[in-house]
């Protein structure tokens, strides 16, 4: 249903052509898509300004996953909400907007608000009894509080100790002679001290998030395959981060000369760690596609052409 029709007859022809080509008509569906995009963008911006970079990436992944899970339904959207539900949903969105303006770094409510916002957005499309159609997208949004819960359940000290031991294991494979003292990993010349922020929990959470989104959007039929995927995902995140810690140990042991100081800082900070996050996601995606090809067959994933076409440092 067209909500309004604007008259552009007085505009130059080239402006009218640009408007028709790049500006979608103001329909109820497009208006909802604009509101949903604005809500998601605002929420991601709050994560970016109040949390660390890993949390910001997680927010992008989850909102993107929710969109992927409803991709097939977007063209069929015809918003026709219940009036009372629409008013209630608008109040929720206003509350989320006001509450996010008060977010501090340690405010755990930031992980609950996106779920409230998603429910409100769905109430602007459908009557409450029909929003089950978007259950996969809602399950994606549950990853926000699940991630916060994961960070509180898994104890920091054992995770850091495990990270130090695995980093030493990779160094020994390279023929080096590492020493481990609790959280500390040493080589001759220096080493690193694994703090909670570098124990890999953020990277593990990202890969788990990706695995859940994949399982919702590109389902595996085999229960055993799903189980294996959920086991493999955190292992990939853990392995990727411990390799990063081993690399940092080598740079630290070699001091600041010959550019080692620069590379230590690069891979220590968020920018360099994102390379290992991306590597972990790539490896997981490759493994998942292998499982999918095994179930569907390699030809099922290819679109067939039509018959008529052609020093000790804390980290």
C-alpha cells in the first residue's frame, strides 16, 4: 500500500530519474525497514561508544544474523499491526532509545535492550500471536544476553591459565623452549602475562555467535552434525587466540628491535586481534560449508543455468 505520492514534476528530469532509481517508494514495508535499520544502527553505535571493539563486532554479527534469518520474509512483509500492540511497541522503542543514552561501560542492561527492541519491531509488523514467524531472528537476538551470561559463567583465571599453556604448546611445536608460570609464558629474552582481556573469550563468543546464526539460517539436518559444529566453534576460537598469544610471546622475547615492538603492539591491540578473529570465522565457515555440502551434495549449492541460456608485558 502506498502511503503517499509526492509530486516531482517541477524537478529537473535528471533529479526525478535519480529519485525513482535510488529512493524506494514510501510504502508501509519500506517505512518499517527504515525504522528497523535506524534502531539497529543506533544500537550498534551504542556498543561501539560504550563497549570494546569485540562487543561492537558481536553486535553487528547478531543484528546481521537476525536480518539473514528473515531474508525470505522481507518481500512478503505487509505491516498490519494491532493498534494497541503498535502503541505499546512504539513506547518500548522510545524507552530503549532513552535508556541507551544512559549506558555506561559496565551497564549489563545493554545486552537486554536489543531483544526488547527486536520484539517491538516485530509488533509493528504483526499481531502478537503471529510473530512466531520470526522466531529464528528472535533466537539470534537472544545471543546478546547469552553472550553476557557466558562472560559471567566462565571463570577468568582458569581460562587465562589454559590460554598460557596452549600458547606454550604451539611454541614447543615450533621447536622453541617455552616456560609457563601460571598466566606467564616465557621464552629466553622475555614473555607475556595473559590477562583476562586477552584470554580469548571474546573470540570464542564471536565464533559461537556465527555458529548459531549459521545453524538457524542454513540448517543442518543431522543432529550429530549440529552437535559437532557447536563443539568445534569454541575450539576454533580458542586455538586462534592461543596462536596469537604464542606470536606475541615471540615478539616480546625479541624486544623492540627490528620492528618486533611494532608487531607486538599491532597484534596485541584490537586491530591486530581482528585478523585472528577473521581467520577463526573463515576456518569455521569453511568447515560448516563442508558439512552442508556433505548433506546436500556439492551440486545442490550451485545455481544451475537454465536450459536455454550459456619483554614481560601484560596482555
